[in-house]
């Protein structure tokens, strides 16, 4: 039996690779517009880097082993610990704030399901060294603009935004003991996915009185204006309301206000988040979260040994690709062959005239193919059609001269008597038909 693809992993045939490349190119184009610099790290890291951040329980979700040097190592399941390690190593010399992005392949040993595999590529965008909410607005703006660059709108995707500090202030105002907050977080995180009576039972089991539990369950429909009016003067809540209002104002000024939806049930499952958090979802609710992130001000101190505020998000290629395909927004692959060149084997100067033409067109930036063995002209033209070439050029050679018959897909045949004229025709014609020349 031939070897099979491992569960949760993917092959990228040319069509799938072209779709992946389209996602990568869009990510890079938008993020660089925000003046972020690209970095990368090793796919294999010390296991300790991840247990230090997430505890020993994460080991069961990792591809981990002991290497030949006796070191406990793991294939990277996420990029943030690597970022913390790298920034920590050069914290004194890096210009602040650090604005970095990466597009690593990540690995997790977990049950495969729709939108979740055992490997995926992920855009990571992070800002290190800035504590103000303008950085939080800037970060969300990057994520939203990426959605727009793919052709999605605020009617397709919404950014569900919350604030850990604001939520903590509300819990303190409701006289809920801080030791109970993790239990409340867990209920809020699952409000959409479990029956209301189950959530109420879990809050009761955590020791919350029925009236307080009812308020917590009402957080699912609490908009920011109502929260501001109801709790804005409470001492535990007021400063966080003011700060979050500033954040919303920044988002409006950046032009992304229409995408935002205030949602206190977005708490992000990772314990290290400390401030504003967000997740992007398709409006229909058909897919998992497209993107998620927020502020994690204490992580660099615990993992990288450097006490710097930080925030970031991750956007995976799997759910995003599914969404783009479902909405008809996944760009069709660019034809691999821009120009097919044919020459009759019995003609003089075969194949030199064809090869000379191909070399010149390739030097001008065109993707050129021709038959690698002698074939009848009819066979060569059939190969051009099967390749989906954007143009076909027939080289007619005699002992005295060479001329060229060129036809763009769907266009009339034109004859050129010099190679310079042919190259001018190719540049002007293929510029209109080949997206790679845009």
C-alpha cells in the first residue's frame, strides 16, 4: 500500500497552493501598509517555552519528543512565545514600539474537525512596548482591513470586541469575589454554545446569588451605551468605561466603526489576556472565528523575561480559506502559462528560433512554455489550449527571415516581422490579460 497523508495535514497541489499564495500575498500587502516588519523563528522550540506559558496540560496537544541531544522539544503550536523569547533577547536595542508580523506554519496534535486541522498557517501581528488604547485600535484596524482586502464587508464579517479590565470592573462592582472570576469567564465564553439553564446552574455552583447570575447572563445582550448609562458612574467601572470609549472613538476615526460589535462574552480562553480582546466572525455564524487576539501585557515578563506591554492577533488560513470559497471570493489561480510558443519541426532554424523567442519573452517577465520534444504543429497548438495559455505565438522561420503570428486568447491573429515588435505586442496585450503584470 502506498503511504497515506497523515490525518489533519494537507497536500497543496498547484491550484491549492495558488489559493494559499493569494492569502499570503494579501496578508503581507495589508500588514506592510501599517509599517509592520516581518520576522520568523524556528519550527522546533524547547518544550519549556510552551509549558511556561500554558502549563503542563498543553503537552497533550503538542507534537513533542526528546531529541537526540536529550532535550524536550515541541513543534511550535503558536508563535507568541517565540516572539516573547526573541524580543526579550534584544529588548534593550529594539526600537519601540516593536511592530512585527509573521506567517508561520503551526502544529497541534488535536482532533481534526471543520476549520481545525493539525497544521495550519497563521498570520501573527503584534505590537510590543505600547500600553495606550490607540495601539489596540490600530491592531484591530489591521485585521479589519485584511477582511476588506479580500472583498469582505461589514455585512459579511463583524469584529466582536470586549475588554477584560472592563469586565473585571463589572464583576467587582457586582461584589463577585476575584477567585470566582475564572468560573464566570468560562460561563460567558460558552453562553452561545450551551443552554441558558446550564449556564445558570454553573453560576449557581460557583456561589453566585440568582439575582447576580441573572445580571451576568444578561451580559450577552448588553451594548456599550447601555453599560455606560447603567454602570458608568460606579468607581470600579468608570475608568474602564472612559478608556473603552476612547478606543471606540479611535476605531471610528480609523474607519472601522461599522465592523465593531461590543460583546462581553468575548473573553478569549487564554488566561494571559489582560485588556481589550476581539474575535472576527462571519455574520451568518457558519464558521469558527476567523481571527482572534488582544492585549497580553504580562506575557513577555513571564516568558521572555522583559516587562513590556504587548498585544497581537492570529489569523489562520483554514477558516479564512473556507469563508472566501463559500462567498465566491477566492481568486482563481493565475494561468501558469502566459505565452505558448510553437514552431514546426521541419522549418529552418528549429528549435533555435523558438528558443531565442522564449528567452527574450522570459527576460521581459512573461511565463513561457513550449514543447520539449518534436511535435506536429497541431499537437503544439492543442497543448497551448490545454495549458490555458493567455497567448499563442507561432514562429515562422525561413533561411532569410523570421516572422511571428501571435494570437491572444479570444483575439484576432496578428503578424509581427521583428522580435522587438513581438515583445511590444506581448507587453501591451498581456498587461491587460495577465493579473501578474498588474
